[in-house]
C-alpha cells in the first residue's frame, strides 16, 4: 500500500535508491489524479475570474512595461537589432510561469495535505499538478510572441518552433523547484511568505533583463549555478535571435535532471514527516 511505503524509513534494509524508485512508481500509478487536479485547477480558475487568462498575462505585461520605461525611456538603452519589450517578453513569460507554479505549489500542497491527510497517496502529485496546469497557460502565452514580433516589425523564423522541445526542460526545472520548496515549507513555515522576497532577488540573478554574455566573465560561473539561467538564455536565442546553441541546451537539460532529482529526493525524504512537522 502507498501508506505503508510512505512510512518506510529511508535508512535500513531498503536502499535509498529502491525507496525512491518505488516512490516514482507510486507517482506514475496516480497519474490520473495528477491529470484530475491539473484540469480541476484550470476549471476553477476559469470560473472564478471573469478575465481568466488575462490576469495571468497582466503581471509579465506590467513588468515588461516597467522595465522598458526604466531602461529605454529613462536610461536611454538602445537594443541592437530587436525592440527591448520583445527582448523582455522572450524570457519574462517563462519567468512568470516558474514563479506562479512554485508559489501555488507551496500553498496548494500545504492546504491539501491538511484536508486529505487520512487518504494514502503520494503528496508529490500536488506540485506536479499545479505546474502542469500553469504550463497550459504558458503555452498559450508563448503563442502570443509571434504576434508581438510582427507588431514590432520583426520577422518570423521556423527556428522559433524549437521553443517546443525547450518547454519540457523548463517544466522539469520548475517541478524540481516546486517539490523542494513545497517540502521545505513543512520544515520552515515562513517559506510561503519568503517566496515573494526570494523571487524579487532571484530575477536579478537570472538572464531576464540581460543576457549571460553581459555578465562579467569572473562572475559567470556563479550565475550558471542558477537553474533558470541556461533555459532562459536558450529560449531567448530561439524566440528572439532565431538560433540555438546546443551547448546551452545540453546544459539546461543537465540542470533539469539535477534540479528534478534534488527536488524529488528532498520531497520524499520529508513526506513521512509532513504530519509531524505541520
């Protein structure tokens, strides 16, 4: 039973690898619950808010407008070959997706854990379902980029279709972060309140309003420790520059595997303690 496996200690006769392999199998077994939670979240949000998807877009649009005013109008920054709002849009949508998915996953996991504690199932379905629900909105938002590009007088390219295989990498990184912070929220209960502060600082350490090439060479290795750096840079290359760098994509893929693994391991190490920690 799932309940028995959740209570299994991670040290002893069963190896950690065997335990985590079984937890992954449990997650696959409850894939229909993930699908149900994701679709339910989308339906509830569509019914609860009159403007629906517009509210999801409002935050990145305001951020793009604010940074354009600051960098272009006030500081007089001139972009070479592309409009600055389009430069921001190429990464801001993905950043918005990550922050909303992680924030909602932390809050949703805590709330549903309290409501559904007597029921045996892997709690990892909560961050996964939330992230998948947000990814649907991200896909619709990405479809607006070619429209915005044409409005700014930019040409389109088949290379932009390479954004499609990049999105699963972004989603995997986001799920890993969501798993880690959702579990950490049961250890340190102020995590949910600190997330907004974390994201305010994190955006300046991510290539959202600048490129990695603009980071001083001696600081670049530090910035590369950020799991969002390579995937955001790759998305900008594809959407804006109509090119792709296999090294960056390979690095983003490795980052996704590492982030997903760390998040998965940490979540399942803490899961047996959720009832005691809360």
